[in-house]
C-alpha cells in the first residue's frame, strides 16, 4: 500500500513539474486571471488524483485534468450566475491590470475575451489554442457541433472587431 | 490567415502567465483528505444500497419462518446465499484486484460470446454462464447483476450505471402454503447456458472521457464481465473486498 501511495504522488509530482505551467496557461485563457487559473489547476488535480488511477501516465492524465478544469470553470460560472441574479447589481470590481500584459495589443485581446460568454471563450480556446476539432469540442462541452460552430462564429466576430480597431489605431 | 492570427494572439496571451507555483505536499494532503471523504461516502452509499435492496424484499421477508430464514440465509440445492448482497467497488479508476476465480471455477464458466462496437461507438457484449453439470442457479445471478466494465491496462475507464438493474420480478417468491422464501432459480446444464446479456447494460465512459477518446487507441483496452462468485456458488463470505469474482475479458479492437 505504501508503494501504491508513493506511485500516485510521483505521477502527480511529475505532472505538476512538467506540465503545471501549461495547465495554468490553459486555465488562464479560460478564466482570464492567474489566481483563478491556479485554483482551476489545483482543484482539477485534487479531483483527478482523488480517484486511484494506478497505471495512468502523465500524457494520459493531462487531457483528463484539462477536461476537469473546463467543467469546473463552466460549473463555477453557472453557480455564480445564479448568485449574481439574486444579489443587487453591484459595480464591477476594477480589473487589476496584469503588468505582464504591457502591450496595448494584448490588452485589446484580453478585453475582447472578457466580452465572450464562458462557452464562447471555451470554444475559442479549445479550437485555436488546444487545436481541437469541432466534434471534439462538442464532446467536451456536451453540446452539439452546431452549437460549437455558433459559439465560434460569435467569438471570432467579436475578436475581428478588436483586431480591426487595433489595426486602425496602429 | 485570421485563424492563424487568433492562434498567435492566444499563444502570446498565455505566454505572459507566471509559471505554476504549487506545493505538491499540500496538494497531496488535499488528495488524501478527498479520498477519505469519498471512501466514507462510498461506505454510507453501500449501506444505503444494501438497506434499499433489503427493503425491496421486506414485504416477503416478513413471511419467513424457517430456521435458515431466521439465520438470514436462503437455501437452494445445498448452496447458501446471504440475503444481503454486497458488491465490490469497481468504479472509475479502480483496478479489479484479487480475489478473482477467473472465468472457470467449479462447474461454472463465464463466457463472452461476442463483442461489438455500436454505431454510436458504445460497446455491446454478449455473455453466458455455462455449467458442466446440471445445476440450478439464481435467475439473474444474485440481486446484484453481472457487470460490464471497460478497462485499459487493468484500470476501469467505463462501466455500467451503479444503480441496480431491478428485475421486473422479485428475486424471491413466497412458496404457497408455507410462507417460506424460495429463490427464483434457473436450470443450467451443458446444453442450456444461462444468457446474461440482458443484464449487461451499455457501459458509460468515466467522467472526463468520451468513447471517441477511448477508441482513439485500443492498446490495452478490454471488455470485462464480472460476476460475484458469492452469489453464483453460494458463500458465507460477506465483506465486499473479499468477494471472489468470476471474470471474463476480451480485447476491444478499433
């Protein structure tokens, strides 16, 4: 039993050290802030390793963890949505500008992503950052391929506006 | 071109993220705590499940008056079945650990006759229990059904809904005029195998997996049928982690 306990810890350690930053980047694109991304990664790792997966490799675990991150992110948004509807409308908290997003281009893209719904944003990230096909995205989101295409069209249209404004200003 | 631009922008945006800084030790403690909570929840769930299974036959249990019934046993043909069945936890991520009697034990054999991939990528399996001698076994082996699992390299990646598939008929009937419980049984002999396919519901991939992902590589992928030996043969062993399993498996090919 001690050997089994050590094995999953080794795998988790390897996953965190070799792919942790990549997971955080993925989470960041989903939710838009670093702290939220770190939380998504942590919770997904805990959920993943809470079930014994004796023979899984890091390569097999990474897509699984990303899937858990995506589901958690969308679930969190839905729960917060119910909460937002119950509370009186409050002023949006000021977004702390990440000093690393120094260029005006990055800010523009960042701002454009925030205008997307979580599903639109997830579709965009899965399609253009994760290089998944529409069918795979539909699988992950549990929706139809038609819905994925609609989300992508809306997301691209909104980004297109951003890029065209950037181009004009540039 | 536009799509390349979007990809480039996302890559560059993600690139500004600080490296992940996680204390793995702290994470390990959270994992252990979560596993303990899950285990505690599974024990409670199993107790509720056993209680529910017993309650389903409670109205018949009240008619018992035999010595065996008083001892909580139902006896058929010399074999003794415990009247509260427990099942091993073979949920997602688990491996099928010993004790395993294999596909053949005593007079019985568990046989997979066909494995096929459905048009919706699900797995369909036909299986039967055969016997070298004429015997009577519980119709639908035990209140807990034979289970169809999909494993990869020995780890469960898809399985049936854990809820019991209830027979439209009660497992036990009241013997007219005596008030004793009688297990509903079926005759099995070399010429008459017991087809268990009707009790094998289509498995569902574990959370986070899809059939497309499972089928992407058939390396190490197996369809596995398990049947409790306690229920088939009759045994006084109660703890689910010592319930020996009949196990038959067949590789899944793309």
